[in-house]
């Protein structure tokens, strides 16, 4: 038992009226209901003791419409005082009495939080990551362009550059974009990239456009990858290499 555990158990015993023996971890999850005197009259408030030492406040509420009595987590009992747990549990009861479904609301809140977190992660994913997805697929399909792509999308060594007949200067535009968030690559940024390649040669510009367009298409055709990058369209789709390059 850690140094802080005795103090924690004494605090919980004082707050709940439970004995220290009642608060010892069991082999299976145990729920200790709090009497009205210590729960402030809030029905269904209990302390959940997990085998691993977890301690959580939880409450049962009744949904008037369905009669269901879901058990809802209120908070971590190690850090949340019972006064706060009582206040939150009372709000859940009030919501149910008003005709709301606290369980459905809790699930909706979790879903929104998960979607928000996914959106935040998608906003941080970079062009390098998108091209890695594309390159991985090219390798699985054993496409002959894989060796060129390795030179094109990674920091190339002098040996690789020599063997492929390209220079670091030629590759500079896409190398400079690798750390850019995919979410920031709009039509204007895509066009600017291709225009920079046009100044380095028509053939290289066409290679850049072909592979950047294909990379986005690979991600867009996979629902999971599309969601993970947070993109719905290909900014390279409508571009063409200028004949004046």
C-alpha cells in the first residue's frame, strides 16, 4: 500500500460512513452504496472498488420514459470529494426527472469528444504521412515507380540522387512541403508546388503532379484513411502541367 493510501482510505471512510474493511480491494469489482445520511439524500450513489485499486463514484438513475436504471460514472474518488460527486449525481437525477436520457446524453458527449479528438489529430497529420500511405501501397503492389518514389519523398542521400539522375534542388519543393499539415494544402498550395516544379523541368513537374494526385486519391478511396487525414477532396485533381514550362 502506498504512503498516500491510508490517508485516502481514512478520507473515504469519513465521507461515506463505510468501514476501512469495506474499502479494501476485492478480487472482483465491488460496489458500496452510500446511505442517505452521507449521500445527501441522493439515491443510488455508490463507490466502485476495482480489483486493481481503482476507486470511482457512480450513481444509478431512473429513466422515466423507459424505466431503465443505468449506472453512470460520476468521477474518480481518489481526486473527487464526495460533495462534488453528490452535486454531479443530483444533476443527473434532475436531468432524468426532466425527461432527458442521461445515458444517451453521456454516450453522445463521448461520441462528440471522440470526433473532436479525431479532428484535432487529422489537423496535425502531415504531407509526409500521406505520402507514406501512398508509398506503402505502391510497395505492396510492387509498382516499378517505388524506387523513384523513395528518392522523391524521403530525404535523399547523395548516392540515391546520383543513381536517379535528380538533384536535391529539383526535389526541394516537395521536401519543403513534407512537414506541412495536409489540412493546409488547398488548391493554391497545390498549384504553387507544381509551378515550382515546372521551373525545374516539364518531366519532373509531371512526375510530381502524377504522384501527388495519386497519393491523395489513395487516401480518399480508403474511408478510414480519409477520416484520419480529415480530407474530402484532392487539391491536385484539376491541375495540369503548363506547356510553357
